[in-house]
C-alpha cells in the first residue's frame, strides 16, 4: 500500500516551530521504516488547520482521489485537520475507500465503524482545542485592554515592546505626531496641507510610507494619543505614556467639526488670509494676486463696503505694521532673565496654597472611581443596559482624564498664574526672534498669541489685547516684576 507523508506546523513564521516539522518527519519516517510502509511522497505545510483552504493539503487530497496513493501517514490526526470540513472530508473518503488506511505513530486507526467514530472524535477534539484556545486568547486580550494595555500593532508614534508586550513611545516619531496635532489645532491648516507639511518634515507611517490624508485624519481622531483606549464603543484608561494632552485633542476635534469646505488643490496660500475682518462692514478680509504681489481687501459679502479708503493693501505694508506691533511688546534676553528671576521668588511664596487644590482634585478623582465601580455593579445587577453603562462610563472616564491632566498640570505649575506669566514673558521674548527670522508665518502666530479680533480699516491694522495681556497681569497677586 502506498502512503503520503503529511507534516504541518501551525504558523508561516520561519522562526517559530521549526523543530516541529523536523521532529514530525523524523518520527514518522522511523515509524514507516518500522512498519515497512511505502512512502511515495512527502507533503510539508506551514499553515494553520483551524480553517479549510490549505493548498498543500488540498493537493494531497486531490492526488488521493486520483489514485496516486491509498493511505496517509501523519504524526497525529490534529496534523491533518482542526476544522469540521477537512475532518469530514477525510472520513468521507475513508467511507468511499478512496483512503484505505491512516497511520499515526501516536494514534491507532482501524478502518471500521468504531475506528471511524473514534477518528471523528479525535478531529472534534482538535477543533475544540482550537476554538477553546481562540476564546482564551480573546478573553486574555479583553482583560489586557481592561487593564489599560494596548493590544495589536503599535500605531505611528509608538513602538511594540516585545519584552513587556506593551507599547512605548517612539522618540523619533512622537514629536512629529504632537506637531501634527498642534498645527491642526490652530485652525489654519486643511488636512491636505497638513499632510504635505508633515511629509516635508519626514513623517512616515509604521510601514515607511508617506502620510496620506485618510491616515492623517485617522491619527487626529485617535484617543490613544491622549491616553485612552477605545474598543467596542467603550473607553479604558491606558497605561501607556500619552503623546498629547486631552485639551489639545479636544481642540483638534473642535476644529475638525468647524472646518468649512476644503480648499481646492489650486487655491493659493496667503499667510494673513482669515486673520482679519473689515473695520467698515465686518466681512472677512480675503487676498488675491495682482502683478505678482499679494493684496488684501474686504470680501464685501455682508453688505456694500463704502469706506473711501477701504481699498487693496499690499502684504508688505501689512507685514510692516505687524512687525511694528511685535517690536513694541517684545522682550530681549536680558529683560526675560530678570523677570523670570522675580517670578521664581513669587513662586516660592505661593507654593503652599497649591496643596489644597491638589488635594481637592484627588478627592474628585476618587469619587469618579467610586462612581465607575457603582455603575458596573448596576450593570451586573441588570439595572442598566450595556449601552447605558458604556455611555455613562465613557463620560466619567473622560472627566477623570481631564482632572488627572489638571492635577498633573497644576503640580507642574501648568495651570497657576506663575506658569501663565512665565509663558507670557517667554512668548514676548519669542517676538524678537520672529522679527529677526523674517518669517511671516511666525509673526502671524505671534500676533495671534498677543491679540485677537484683528480689524483692518483704512489700511490700518488694529486688534484687542483683552484676554491676552490683561488677565495674566491681573491674576498676579502683585507684579512688581512688570511695573
């Protein structure tokens, strides 16, 4: 009787279960020699048997049906089949006497009614093993996610740590991901333009491909980057280090919701477009190119603009006025050093007052943890549906994340007036560098930091400093460092 030898391992990865194939072949050949079996061909396959569709197995079965052999030699029945279709086909061919014998070093098969019944049980046990293993793996993954551990290939900005089986921050790509969020949060960039900018900065996906618009949007809407895992419509607190804050993520989502029609590919970019409104009619100020120069003017979309001097203004003249504003408020390095020294003295005097606030935040976080625990209890008791439970739980998890960020920011002096004042004077110091560099984009961003409600009237630019300078100065208990 002629036999086909069939050996299989459960994965296509060459670095795993390599010995499994060699061990099967060695053991089965020794068994064939002992039993004096004629092996006419060997079939070796690196593929799982949990689903039908193995090409080498199907080729072997086809050759059996064409009378190229009468039997199969394998290490164990689970090497032949771990699914009901392949197992059923083998038993069917045994019934039709296409397969006259099956040999296994670890299992005895008799071509009788009882033998075929026991073989079907062996195939059923193999299928049960696969199904049970799959359920155990899925249960383990669900528990890892509940514990805040990300499962799966790491998204761009993170790397998979094979030792801890978690994700860690990618020191090279994480700053680019943060930069992407920061740029889009300004509201000055479409997804298309942001994608081009990030590609020019060397941004690449995990596969090394250039960034595409769809991938850019996917990154900007992924809560993973501020520390939240989202699975099955439910949010979980992640254990990984966030790349951005939730506040920045929320600003990005707001900009994405409020964005108007996307700019066409042929739309020209004007650095000051969208910055100002007309001082006569209140319409937005747009721009166009005339004779190679950029000119700004009222769109006249709200009502007729009758200002006699409300005419076209060249970009160079507008930039000159912005530079004059910046020069009036900018601080040189010496002034910056003196003011920061005074701020540090004030900081020491008010550090004690922050302890009470931090304790209050901690109490609120503990209260939210208790509410989440009670919510889960209500769901287990049947008082809440899964949808109601997840909806309320997601709200509490995000609220807790906000409080935790406030706690961290306050502890790091991110929310008290000392840090605001420090950022304020540091920003003023950046003004001098924006002028020196001659970068209009940087000057525009600086102007937006120190002012708001920009108005262009009679070729003069005006803006309000309410909400920028005054709140910081008034928040200080005393500010001799400024006076």
